[in-house]
C-alpha cells in the first residue's frame, strides 16, 4: 500500500523512496541480561494504532528520522528528527 511520507529535510514524497527501519525501541544497557537483549532484537509490540517508527530517505537525503504513523490506516501524523 502506498502513502505519502513527509521527510523533515526534503518534504512530502511517495513512501517508495524510503526504507522502513522498524518501531523505535529502547536499547538495553551493555550489562543487560540475555532475555533483555533477545527482546530488543526479536520482539516487537506491533500495535494496531499509532507507533513511533524509524524511516530512512534512501532515494533522497539519506537521513534517518522518526515518524508517528497509524498502522491501521497508514496515516502519518508527524515526522521529526531523533
């Protein structure tokens, strides 16, 4: 499904110019347990609603940014720098 994504640097573009980087998660401390690191690498919340995600403008400025996107409707509410 295609939708428009607003790069904070380049403006509104087709989503096919971007690379999805996944939902934003908190990295465990270097001394975290194996279970914490396993959850960080493999488990996602996968919410049906608004989530904060990483996006990369691969065919434009090549910068990474955050987007608040509704995963049900693909409506992007906001994009901003980390």
